[in-house]
């Protein structure tokens, strides 16, 4: 989920002559109304300018020294001052700004008008991925009719007066092995939501092997908006990591299905890389372009590191070259490299913007095939992380998931707080075996944020 999704690249003009030194004008600016949530970087492409990034607003601004001195002298034109206020570069009251960020999640939950449910209709799969985090939990396990009935009742109970959209993400296993379930539940939920004056939408997180054109056309009519499909690099890498259970490669079938369906529904591509294979992923991007799957046909591409299971997980997902922390030096290098390769070829990838872990959202739930309810797909089947069941209801999970863990003194003082809010709880669990401490991203952001901002300036159309 993304919020405060405002991104801008502005150049604020200079004013007057005889500017003070950079050190002086920055001191003046800080003493006035410099935002607490601000990062500043040099910008050699335009001498005399600095690059300002608001971690609260997600805005990017070029400021010349003369413009900043005008702020210190209280002589900035009203139009420019309004612009800087809107972009989050300056604020009337820094203490009020900090208080605002510390309470923003409560306001987001209060004003949220979308009910988001991730549903796992099964834990079955026709693939045998070498790193699957579900590991030994998988099997021919499907949601039965009694649980489906309870799921419908749960959704209706959680549907509030101000709910304007019901969105379901069908996850798995491979959700399309439960195509009849998806059809029937979507038809029922579409009718229900529309009867309440709301919209019904759903997404698919699928391996793509069963996503044919006729399936896509049918599901779009029922509310499908996006299909998220995984390709783990070029054919030789992907087929080694994501074969069918028979051992046969899956790459060619997935590519065929993407070609057949990407004009029917928005198609996003993901990929899971390791320390040993990430340098081969640009070959996938070149392959896509050569096959006509150009940026106009693929809505977004995002590559993520393979994460192993926690220390007590004996499944095949425990890989020596997987990622244990976003702050690992190799991952800092790999992430920036792959992001550059995606953007350089014209594909879209997520911007660096303020973000909210869905665990902190009161209107987000994960429902497993057996009716147990969680707050994050990563914790499915992990004992102690269920927050209730469709049959028994939801219990207080604030301690189970350490809700509000970012309110500790160290996080509260961090200028990266709006980009992190305590980080990924599942990553902390993998690394530490518990989620008692935040997953701090400061080393990663210190190393990468400037690079990623400049990538966006270089490649995105503003």
C-alpha cells in the first residue's frame, strides 16, 4: 500500500545577488522552517543547486542557493514559499510536523475506505520452486465450502459504512488451481459490494502457467484489475528456480500466456534474485523487449531478493545465498543495479515514497485456506502469528505483531521514519527469530536513497 503518493521535480528560481555561503544560508534555513524529514544531496548536473528530498512527501526539488537565502531573509516570494510548503521542504512548525508523522498511521486507518483481504484458496501448486517460503506447508490443501461461507460472512461483517471498495488479492499456493472458487466468490462479492454502493476489485498473484486469455477475459468481467506474475531471470535461470513439479521448465509457457493476456489486464512482473544470479536478470529485460513485451505492455517490473525461512525452518527455502537483511552490502549493490537496468529500458518500477506496512492497517487481513487469519502472508502457518479464525473471530494482535513498534525513541528521531515505520516484520523474524525489534533500514537508505532519487530524475518522464 502506498500513501502520500505525490512526486514532483521542481526547480525553485534564484532571487537577488550576493548570496551568503552555502553553510550560512543552510543555517538560516534550518533555524527557520527546514523540514525534519529532509535529505539533501549535491547535484553536479546543475552547478549551484542542491537536491532536496522529503521523506514525508516523497517530493524531489532542486533549490538554488539564492532561493534558500531568500527563505532565511524572509524574502521568498509567496508563490515560491507556497510551493516549498506543499512539497514538504519547509514547514511552519517542526515540532508539529514530527507529531504529525508519529500519529499519521492512526489517521490513515480512521479515514481508510478500502477493505483489503488476501485470500489463499489453496496451498497447492503445480510448481516446485527451489526457494518457496511455504516449504513443507504446501500440499493438496483447499478451502472447503464451510470455510468459504464463513469467509463471506467475515467480509460482510468487516464492511463498514464508509467502505467504498472491497479488494481481494488471491494468493496461494497457485490460486488459479481454485478457479471455480475465484469465479464464485468474486461474483458474490461483486454483487454484495455494488449493492452497498461500493466497488469490487481483485488481483491475482500467480505463477502465470494457467493464466490463459480466456481465463483473463472472464476474470476481468468479474473485477480483476492486475495480474502479478513471477519470472526469475532469463530462461536458464528461471527454469532452474521455478520448474513444474515434473521438473519441466515453465518459462516458455509463462511468456506465451503473458503475450496472450497483457492487453486484457494490467500485468506486473516480479522476480526473485540471489547473490549468485542477480547479474543475469538484465538478460530477462532484453528478452522481454525482443519478444514485444515492451514497457507499454507491462505495467511494472520489480525484482526482490530471495528470503530464506526462519532459523527453525528445515524446508528447502533455507538458502545460503538468500537475503537475511536489506542492509547486506551485496543487496545494496544489487538493488541499485537492477533498478537502473529496469528504468534504463523504459519499464516502470516503484518509486521511493512514504510507505505503510499492511500489518499496521486495521482493514487488511490474510485468510488462509483453513480459515485461520493473519496480518501478513509471510507468517502463514507460523505458530503464534494467527490473530484468530473465521469461526472464532479476531483477537487483539497488537502484541503479537508489535503494532506501533516504530514509536521507540530511536525510530521516532529518525528522518527516514516515513519511508520505513519500523521496517519489515517478516524480515526481522527471519533474521532474529522474533519481531521484538524493528527492521531498521537506515544503513540501506544511507547507501541507496540518493542513487534511487537520481535514477528517478534521470529516467522518469516528469
